[in-house]
C-alpha cells in the first residue's frame, strides 16, 4: 500500500532524514519507534505532504505522491493524526469533526459523523461542548475521530498515547487494534515501544534519521538492542 524509498528531509541546515526506506502492506499495523529527534514525525509529515523531501520517493497505492499537495493526499485516503493532537480548542467537538469531513456530500457527512459517534460515544455526549473541556484521552479520541471522517485507507498516528494515563493508553491501543481489524491500515509512531510492538505486525527502529533495525514486531520485542534501548533495559513488553 505504501512504499517509502531513500527519503531525505532537511529543515534548513538540519538534515532530519538521511535516507529512510520502509513499506506498509494493506491490512498491517506497522510501528516506527525511536528516541526523541530520530525523525519519526518528519517521516509521517513527508508521507502526508506537509514537508517536501529533498530526495527519495513515496508511493501510495501505486501512485507516486512525493510531490503531491497535502490536501490531495488526504483525499486519496491518507489520514494523519499529528503529534499533540492539534484539535481546535475554541470550537466544539462537532465543529472539529466537521473540519475533518468530506463536505461535498451532506448525506455522507451525516453517515460519517454517526460512525464516529458510534465508535466514540463520549464524543456524542459532548458534541456541543468546547473541545477545550475534553480530557486528554477524549481529545485524542476527537483527533482520531476527525481523521476517520475521511474514511482513510491508511492512518498515520503520531504518538497517540502521549500524556495519557495507563488505563487510557490501554483504551487507545484497543481502539487502534479495532480500527485495523475493521480494515484500516496503520502506520503508528510511538515512544511507548512496548505497547506499540505488542500490537504491531512489523516495526522499524529509527536512529538519527536512519532505519537501524526492522522486522516482525515479535522479533524486535526480543532483540537485545531494542530491549536495552527502548524496553527499559531488559524488562521486555512481556515482563
Ligand atoms: N520545523 C522544524 N525546524 C527545524 N528542525 C526541525 C523541525 N522539525 C523537526 N526538526 C528536527 O528534525 C529532527 C527530527 O525531528 P522529528 O520531530 O521528526 O523527531 P521525532 O522522532 O518525531 O521526535 P519526538 O519523539 O521528540 O517527537 C530533529 O533533530 C528536530 O530537531
Ligand atoms: Mg515526533
């Protein structure tokens, strides 16, 4: 579904990605793990057209999207839930969802809005409330719901568990698994490597703009270097 080849991105003089290659097959959950500044968010931003790569190629469903504008990439079916959620706190819950919507067809809008409310009943209850009054977990659900309004085929999730209590982290991960089971392909960026590896099919480990390891998530869970660097020095995800 997605192929990224030798992707290089720089912000001015700062080279953030030094040639990243990765792929995501239809139906997979693929996770990208790595320390702060490794280039995880930059990789997602390049895929969704928010930053322009200096070199490399991005192919989505057989189409080269390396130079495609962001709004067209969204319309092709790539949803992006950015780091820090970026919901509009001065607006209501429903207004935030409207912003994510396909507005050309009002019938489809109501269908999609209903589908989001079915999945997140708490958002339905709070639809007229200002988004600023939502808890951290509810704001994450709103950010996810907004991305789902466009029926994405591929969902890019940037640190969905950030700042959430362990119980809510669990809940968000369950939602991700459920979205995947109902047909959404997922590229998941996480600092919580233990959780990410426990739900993903495959994983890539990024260090300073390069892929240093990749493979089935289960293999990486048991990899000594991954355990030492990302799973709390030997305490693996399985305890
Ligand atoms: N807008 C920007 N301008 C300049 N440098 C940037 C910008 N965004 C990111 N960078 C730099 O690019 C590199 C990769 O950043 P990126 O945000 O992709 O990392 P990350 O893996 O998502 O980190 P984190 O886990 O902290 O979110 C870092 O060195 C960062 O300082
Ligand atoms: Mg980031």
